[in-house]
């Protein structure tokens, strides 16, 4: 049975090749990010060393220190938290209840409206940004955190509605009917039974809405002007827009604004990847 | 039955859905109406004076528009095709039977996908830089190039550079989508195919590819929409230099220089193009849902 042995050997070679390719792919994916961290830990004289090297010779936190004490990043971080917090809260409240209605009730226009929510997630931000600018200008909301939070609601509302509609679909109607039989009002039934059941899913939805506000650049770039409302993506972009860029500080700032994103996404990775498949997720 | 009378379900739905609909009307429907009406006005800012199609005609006559369309086509095809192929191949490899560390690879690639776009763009700006950037250094030490290439500022390389970054950024999404699709395929099919003596290519050709058709379409349409809509990556890396001005950059540039008539007309053009693919996408998602 030489051929079976041969086949097994071929299989082993093939598996090794697969590992090699995947390792290479993971390296290509992650090396740019490793370079960000490496640069952020280098003192000024090592950053432009020729030839460049990966491991800092004298690793230092001085870039982080200067970003945290002398730059606009801490202020922008706070702005981003507030803007993201307001828009996520409103999106969960309004989009969550709309998603519930789409899932539970039959009403005229239901299908059309829910498709509109799906398609709204694909609107170009460069198209929304111009009317938003004039609308907010008319009511004095330019360069305010509230103004940006409201604009971000245009992104997160459809997202939350569509995602939560899917989650509510997964809860059997019988559970709700039983609760109503036991004398619960609709609000009691929602707050005591449905929402606790969906806690992880709704948390994932909220985190997703928050991150899309945290990362958003195009609209914030137009609606904000000063440090009173500029969010982290804009603050980071300012770092690398100078004629002489301080790459050490820039990469430290990039790391600082990425860490919260990675932490929260790791918490909801499972729900998140499942959501991908149902077409509910925008990058 | 009275058409205007609300059914029992509709009465229950109203308190849940009305606030959300009002917000959607104010933040999405009204802005869309607003931009369209701007594009048909003689004075777009004040939305006064009906201009008919004049803003569109002068946009079409402007050579910048033709160039932007050309750039958008190059950018879109240049990013969507490689991102899809690379992501698909990686998904096939990662789902190979008996592979260990599957979860580790997937998590690593997932991490790369969720990094904020601005961070990705800034990181690559640093990698592509001419004064001691990593990419120039690697290529020079491998002997592929002799002198540094000004990647982001040269007319010949700027588009290629941002395409590389977008492919790098989007391939992980395709991989995640396709692995989700592959996991739904039943192993029975493969086992019976193996019993019939089908090799890996035959299995790929007759089982994997046909059954993944829908999820592939969804992926490709999503990539198309993202490519057409992409703004921050291109803006941050090349500041919208001429050779990388896609349609969304054109909209922004015209808005920046206060050429609002032209900005609103090009925005509506972008909206139309995006919506063609978005509608196709929605059709596929519904088909999957049912």
C-alpha cells in the first residue's frame, strides 16, 4: 500500500504549506500594527535610524507621556466618549424600540420601512455631510458635541434598528404571551423578560454603534472646528498633517485611541461575527 | 374595511416605531431631499432659483468629473477584485479539515479589521513615507528598487499605494464572511463526494463555489459600496491629490472650495451610483433571509 503512505505524506506537506500561507497572511495583516507600536516606544533618535529596526534599543514611554500631557488627545478622547455615549444611548432607545416593532407587529409599510433601514446603512457619508452642515449651521449646532452626536445618530439608528430586529426575531412569541397572561404590562414584559434575555446581543449592538461613532471621520471633519468638539480620529489626523511629522507621538496617539476599540470588540467577538453573516454589519 | 382605520397591531406598533421614524425622517430623509433640491438650484446654498439640470451639465463638462469617474473605476475594481480573491482563498485555507489554531488565526485577522480607519491610514502613511519609511527600506534592501519611491505623492504610485491599503483593510472582512458561509455547508455533501472519489478541485468547483454564490455576491456588493463611499483613507493618505480624487473626494473638495452647486450635483451622482449597488445588496440579503 505504497500509494496510501504517499498520500499521507502529501497531505502532511500540504498542511505545512497551508500553515505557512496563513502565518504569512497573519504577518502581513499585523506587521503594520506592530510597526505602529514599535515606533510609539522609540525615543526620537531611534525613529529615523537607518536601517530601521523592529525592537526599540532603549524603549521609552516618553511619546505616550507627551501625548497624554501636552496634546489634544485627552480632550478629544473625552469628546469622543461623550459624542459616542449620547448617540449610542439614543440609537439603542429609538432604534431598539423600532426594531422591536418591526419584529413583533404587522403594520402597513413594515417591509418597505425595514428595507429603508437596511439601505440607509450604505448611504455615502460625503452625501449626508453637506446638508447636515447647512442644517446644523442653521440651528447653531456646528462645532458642538451634541451636534456631532445627532449627526452620528443618522449612522447608528438604522444599524441598531436592523440588528435588534434580528435579535427580537429570535425570541419566541410564546414567552411574551405567557408573561402577558400572567398579568404583565407590555413595558414590564419587555424590561423583565425580553431585555434580560437579549442583554449580550443588545450590548454588542450598543458597542457596535459606539465604535462606529468613535471611528467616524468624514462627518466629524466637517461639523467640528475646535477642541471643544473634535473627536479622536480628527485629533490623530492633525498629528500627521504637520510639515514635519513627529511619528513617535503620532504612533503613540494611534495606539491610545485603538486600545479601547480592541478591548470592547474582544468582549463581543462572537455575537459580532454572527451578526456579520446576517448582513447587519457595516465596516 | 376602512383603509385609514388602524389595526390592533398597528396601534401597538405606533409608540415603538414613531420616535424612530421621526428621527430617521429628520436625519436621513430630509438631508437627502435637501441635497437633491440643492443640486437643482441656481444658488445651492440658499436653495433658491430653479436651475433645472444646469448644475449637472456644468459638472459633466468639467474635466475634473471625468477624471474622478475614471479614478473611482480604477480604485473600485483595483480594490474589490483582489480583496475578494485573497479573502476567499484565506477562508478556504483556514477552514481546511483538522487545522489547529483556527481560532487564533481568525482572531488575529479580526483584530486587524476592527482597527479605526484613521489609525490604519496613519499607520500606512508612516510605512510609505520617504524619509526612512519601512516599505522603501525593505524594497531597497531586497534590491527591488534603487532609490526611495515617493509613494503617496507621486502620480504613478499614489493610487497603487491606497489600493494596497484598502485591500489589506478589506480582505479580513471577506475572510470572516466566507468562513461563516463555509461553516454552514454540510459536511455530508463533502463526505459523499469523497466516497465518489472527487478530488479537492472537483469539490471546490461543484460544491463549495456554487453553494457560496449568494454570500459571495453579498460580499462583493458590500466591497463595491465601501469602495465607492470610501473617504477617510484616501483623504488622510493622499490629501485628495489629483490622481486619487475619486467621486467622494470630488464632492468634498468642491464643498471645501465653496463650489456648492458643483458639490451638490456630484454628491447626487455619487448617491445614484452607490444606490444601484446598495439595492442589489438588499435584494440578496432578503433572499438569504427568506
